[in-house]
C-alpha cells in the first residue's frame, strides 16, 4: 500500500474527538495509537485490543506523525 492510500485511512470529523485525526472514521484517535506505541506496546498487542484495526492503520498513524514533524525543528532545552 502506498503513502497516498495509507494517509486516506486518517480522517477528521468535527463530531468525533473534537476534530482530532482518527482512524477510518472510527472512534480511535491517531494520538492514542501513537501513545500506545510510544509506551512500548507492540503493533500485535494494539491489534488484539481493536478487532477492526489493521496493520495498515498503524502504519498510517506513523506516516501521519512523520508528515507532521518532517518540517518541524525542535529546540531542546540544555541543562547543566
């Protein structure tokens, strides 16, 4: 599946989650999937928790996040 097909899995509906990006119009926010991955959950664990979710949906979340930050620059606070 190419990037264009993947990114189409991410939708925005002002009626759901305050217009946050969600997966295929379902009540699962992209940020929730990214949070689970960041917490160390494997894609397999996430898929077991949502019977309708597909591995392509997880890839779409990662692609969406990549596109958001690809032109961002983060200034890290230096301590010490």
